[in-house]
C-alpha cells in the first residue's frame, strides 16, 4: 500500500471475504416460512375437514341411512347429480378463467366438503391455497376466486329473493305475525348483504365485466340445476307426490336455509313440507336419508382424493 499526499492506493490491500454465509443462513428459515405458509394452511384446513367429517360421523350422522332406502335407482342418479353440481359448475368456471386442469376437480370437491363440514367459505380458502401452490401459470389466483365466491353469494341471494317473492302470498296465510316479521327482516338482510357489492362493483371485482356476467349466469344455472336434480331424486324416492310439489319444496328449502333470522331451519322446512304434501314420517325419513347420504359421499370422496394425492406424491 502506498500513500501519496492525501490519496491512498488500496489496490494492494488484501480484501477479506464478507462473512455473509452465516447471516443468510439465519434468514433462510424466515424466508421458508413466508414461502410455505400456504402449504401449512392447506394442511390445517385438511385436518379440520377430517375433524368435521368425524364429528358428523360419530354424531349419528349416518343413522338416516337405516330409516328408509329408496329402491328406485333413479333416486341415486339424480341425487348424485345434485351433489356434484357445485364442484362441476365451479370447474367449468375456472376451466374458462385459468384453463384449470382436470386434477383441479378434486380440489373443488374438497372445497365443497370444507364449506359443509367446517365453516362457510373455508373451502374457498382451501381452493385458494391449492391454486397458489399448484397453478404456477396463475399469477394472482386471489382476485378470481374472490370474484367467483362473491358472485356465488349474490346469485344465491338473488334466487332466494325470487323464491321469497313467490312464497310471500302463501306466507300471509300460514305464518304468525311474529314469523312474518322475522321473514321480512331476513329478506331485508339478504338484500342488504348483496347491495354493497353491486353499488361498489368497480372497486370490489377484479375480472372484466363480461366474465363477471358469465360467472353470475353459471352460478344461477348451477342453483337451478341442483334444485331440479334434487326435486327429481325425491320424486323417484316418493313417486306418490307429484314432481311439481317437490320442485316447490326444494325451492322452499333453499329459501329457508338462506334466511339469517329464522331459527330451527330444518324444523321449519319439515313443518312446511308436511303441511303441503303430508306423508310426515316418510318425508322426515327421506330428508334424513338425503342428509346421511350427503355425509357418506363426503367421506368417500374425501378419502378417495386424499389417497389419489398420496399416490401421486409417491410417484
């Protein structure tokens, strides 16, 4: 090293390597946690799904299978069509949005199961985690899943309001004044929960308007298709009741299930059904069989897709 006046030549000074290895190593676990949080969230939701299925199973969830067994095979065909409608229509939607591969259908079935046995929209979180981990071609899956989920709720609320408009003249003669006030309050809440998304749609939604309308129509078609399939299934289980009455009852079932202020929804629906078509014991047994069959399909399909995923990892 030479010194000339105020200038220093450091060209000959040995440069010590920067000891960055230990610092980077200390940061790696934090980075791994940041990258892998969707994976751990997916594991947690899967465990909760298993717990929810087990709770339903050990809470006499399958006892309805012993009350009646429909002998007409068309019941099972239409019932399965009604069961598979939500993931099937979701697959068509995301197939168009993302070119979703057929392997995504299993994730959409698990999405439906999680929404049923954990809490509402937990399945949508599960599907977001699945898409983030596996669909590398999708840069930001959150926006599309958010839009599809919100539009699903708006479509369901819209059909609920439509059913309420048709049911209101009948309800005037069947409901007590208190029940009628609860009914009107519930309808007002359903309407109020949809209006903000429609008023501020430009700020809420991410997809183009044309795609949003197409998704909304698909959700409406899914709801109508599911109700029609369930009505036909119940008709073939109890053919002495006309299919038109079953269609009305399925619509009433949707209406009762989505009204927020109505207590004892299952009991209310059963009372409405028995009052309209009679056959009290047979009808209650059919409803119990349908619920138990849904749980059985949840268990079978969840186990099948879990086994398929395990075999894929081994290969």
